[in-house]
C-alpha cells in the first residue's frame, strides 16, 4: 500500500501545474545561472525577409498523421507593451500529434538525472483550459524528458456565473520542472495540446537547474 501511495504522488507531481506545486527539494542550494535553452522564447527576434512572410525564428509547426493546425506570429493580444508579439497555435484536428517545436540553437542538450525548469505565459480562446504535453525528444525519436500540465490557458477566473471582463489580462504564467530520463545533445522541445484549441504562448524559457554543492 505505501508503494501505491508513493507512485500516485509521483504521477500527480509530474502532471500538476507547477505554479501550484513546489519544486522537488534537494540538499543543495538551487541557482539559476544556466544558459537559456529556448531560441526566441520571447518571440521578439528580428525577422528576415523570408520570415516576415510567415515563418517564426526558432519555432516550427508539428503535424503528424492527419493532424491539422497552424502557427503564426501574432500581435493582437500582447503580453505587455515591451513584448508585443506572441506565438499563436491553432489545432483543428489532433491526428497523431499537432503542436509547436523549438530546437534551441542547434539542438537542446538533455542529461539523464538533470532537472529542467520551464516557464511560459499562455492563454486560450474563450478562457478555456486544456492539457499541454512538454516532450524533449532526440533526432532518433528517444524521449529524454516529458511531463504534462493538465490545465493551461485559462486567465483570471470571473465570479461564478459572470463572464470575464473585456479588459482583463488573459495571460497567465506557468511553471513546470521535469527530470531528464535519458541523455542526448540534439533534442527538440515539442509542445502539444491534448485536444483541439487555439492558444497563445510568450516568454517561453527552459533552464537546466544548477546547484551549489
């Protein structure tokens, strides 16, 4: 019975919104001096002429099977004045998988046993909440790290029975920590919703957790 309880706790810990869950405790002091692993996480990288036609630096769309969706740079609902652009993902058919991909600068290095701290802002249409899967996968398909946030996209919750005010900021910050299961130097981060949705992302960050021994 104790083993079942421990396993349930672990599943909940890896699949619960980390803004409501404290990071795993260690016997060392945690620091945040590692280099940013996401390329163009704030979506403000200068665009080349070709990118201005629809591409987004650092990001690409993933559609597998009969999945249907789109991805584009958007400035209709900025996170803040100094950060006017965000990444808009629309998934209309799930297929095998549909989501967004970031490979960092030439691939993300994931190490077995290392913890990685993910932070990002997001919101979805109609103040919806959907589950998001974050998966770090190597070029040969090895899943080196993976975790799920069950409720992402809902902004401030209005009073019961009342619609959200039009001037309310829909953005919300989310935090998630994932451990490396395997090691690879050529990983890409794949972010996929578990159901069709239109969602915006901004200030996406992945940092390898550093500790002071």
